[in-house]
């Protein structure tokens, strides 16, 4: 996969899943949550984020509840989330939704809101276009890359249909 | 070659391997799958197409009654109805419907997990089952795949050992101690780690009070929180576990990445202040803060011992007229025990609203929601922005402190009330 360019939206440490996808209506329903995604930290974000942009965050992004908050971010067209570290469940779930999360300790302090980045998700590299510096993210577990290649969990299951006794084979 | 921790040994067994190494990706057989809101997972099934059934009708547990004791709107009524249909269609045998109570208590109480089991769940507090020596870990979105394969992948976590010694002073409960430990470890202090709890303090607790420690490991970012099963656990499991089991124990020479030794002899009551569950402070720092609602219940406060602590404070007293006091038993077993011990009467006399069993207003999905600008204190596990409103202030404390604060109308040290 080739690298893609986009602008960075920056967030701090410990951004929790409830502030990405607030408790309203039913658990797990994206619904109107896209209108409010991350507004607690940056009211401009849900209004101005563009498809292809990146989120750059500090430690423990997506911490807490396992509500599928990555789907709300994905619905906004964000291409990847790059953070110092991510909440474990958020990290696993979001790759499973077909949205990449790269853990790259130290990234947050080097990026400001609006910076242009060039990100290669497969290689796990993030190039800061203002300085030319390239950072290397931590290795993504092979199973998550496999899932991502199939567009997320549902595609991955379909692509391996034969392995499931619980699925009809035809 | 050093030995292995209980977490490593459970994962090795479940993955059919002699041993596992830290950081390795293993695929484990799952013994129990907990789901509180499978609606969108059933929609995944529709997208996949041709789903005949879940992998094992005995091992999938759905607790629709976790978030709601009754549907409070047409929308929720429709959702629970579609969950009922989905369970039937996909052969899910264990459905705990409206009024059944809080799922994590039910998983243990009804024997769906046991020492040595691997349990995953759609709820982030699935770490709860570590209190009986099971490996409980949240998976959430991925539970769709687990329902079809009966397997889940893990990155084998290094283990942090937390040794807790000493006796607490009167008025300080296991909820305070667990809150204290969470404050020390921090919101990401156990990210991708297992946390193992041990020590004489832990061994004196009931399994329900131990559950606070395993459950709150999620608030530290952990993969699982666990304890070696002891006589208390084995006795509780007798005749309860849904299948025969062989407990798994860690090796005496297991290695840990970090060891925390905590003495609780002089610990004062604790409180978590907004906006993080791990923002633990001595209660004195929050004293005098006026409250609008107090809530005893939730997955770190819905047990019978929690109800007894609250009743000890509330006996012969009344909640402050400007405070709504909610008492939320975790399960019908707790609710019935409250009745037979006369606790329900004490709560009624105190002016409390006693709800049917469920998980409470922790995330404002059923009743007891609070408005912007309001302040709540509760025994539940989370106080994050967006969970119970964005502009609300939530404090987390023990049943003693929560009940005393309800009487005083402001956050208060419970000790003068005991």
C-alpha cells in the first residue's frame, strides 16, 4: 500500500471512548454520534474534519468503554489514528472496523494541529512534512493487518468462510 | 528457566501450547462469551450472511437486563425484542432478559465462568471474572467473530503483581482499597498487561469484594486482572460451575515485570474525582462538595455486602431533601437477600429509591440520568466525560461514603456515621 497525505487533528492524553461516542440512545449505535464526535475536546472537529485527515493523539487514546467509537471516527473519513498509545480494546476494535491505529510513542509532541503528514499504514511510517522527519510506529500484530487487508472483521470472516462450521458453505 | 504466571498458564492451556512467551500472539479456545448488547453483532451476522448458529449454545451468554431493568422507550423495547429474536435464531441458550440484573454478577453467580476458564465479553468490565481465577478480557466489536469461531486472539501480557497487606480501619472498604490501587497504577499503567492481585488483605475478602480489583483493571488499561483461586473460590464454585474444571495456578517462580506492595493499615477513605476513574484522592480533598444524586450499585457496588454497608449508615437516617438516593441491587439474588435482611425497609425509610436489579445510571442508558451541572457520587466504576452527560461531575467512592454523603447533602467522611 502506498502512503497517503492528510492534515493532522491533535488531541491530548486519555481521550476516552465515551467522549468520542457519548451515551445517548443505544449502546453501539452510531446514529447522531458523528455530529458530536470528539467535540468535548475540539468543537471544530466534527464540523471541519475532512476525509483523508489524520488524528494524532497522546497516550491511551480511546481508553475506557468498548463502545464501537472507532466507527464514528471512521464515518468522518479519518484515514488513520496515530497516537503515543491507544486503549487496548479501542486499538483492537478499530483495526477490526477497517480503520488503522498506529502506536508511535513520542508522535504527539512533534505534531501540531493542521500539520501535513504522509502516512504509510502497512509500513507503519509517519513522515512529518514540515520537518521531513520520518517516525516508525510500533509493529502491528499480524492478525490485525490480515483483518485490515480484508477491510475489517466482516470482510475477513467472509474471506475465510470455509474455516467456520457455523457458516453455510455455498 | 523461570515459571509462568496464572495468566500465561491459562493462555497456554487454552491455546493448546506447552507454554507461551510474553508478546506472542496466541489463539485461545473460549469457555464463555458475555454480551450485554449484541444488536450490532447480529447485524454483522446479516452482513456476513449464511450464519447457521453460534459455535456453542452453552457458552454464549446474553444479558439484555444489564443496561435496562425494563425498556424505558419504544426504541429500547424494539432493541430488546430484536435481541430475543436473534438469540433464538442463532441458538443462544442463555438469555438474561429484563429484570435479570447486572451481567458480570450473573456470569459468576450462575456458574458461566470458573477457575482457569477463558472468558471474553462485549463489555469492557469483562476483566471482572479474574476474582475467581478465570481470565476475563474485553473484546467488544470482535465478539462477533468469537460467536462464530469460539476462539479469541491474545497478545500474551506481561504481569504486574500487586500485593496488598494489612487490615483497613473502620469505614474503609474494599471499594476504597481498589480505588487506591487504581490511583497508584494509573489510567494506562497496565496497558497490555495482566495485573495479578495477592496478599493477606485480598484473601480475607469475599469473591464479590475481590471482583472490584479484577474489574477495575480495565480502568488501568489492562488485558485482565486476576487472582489465584483459593478455598473461598473453590467452595463458592461447588455445584455452581456449568462444567467440571481443573483450576490453574501460577508457578511459585513466575516472573513479574513489576511488583507493587501496598499496606492498607492506615488508608483513609478514598474518592475518584472527575474526569478519570484513576484520579484517586483522599476523601478529605472532596469533602463539602454539594451533590444532587447518590447511587449505591453498579458493577463495583451492587453486591449484598455493599448494600449492608449502605444500610449501616442509613439505618434511622434520612437522605438529604435535595439529594436523590438510588439503591441498585446487582441481581435478584441480592435483591431478595436485601429483603430478607430488612435492608430494603431501611432504604425505604431513608427516602431512597430502590430500583430493580440492573447496572444503574453509570452511563445513563435507563433511568436516573443527571443533567448538565449536576453532581453525582456513586459506587460505580466510571466518571468519564460523555458517559453520564458531558457537563456533569461524577465522584466515585465506597458505599459508606456514598450513603453518608446522601444524608449530608455533600461529600462527607462516613466514619462519624458508623
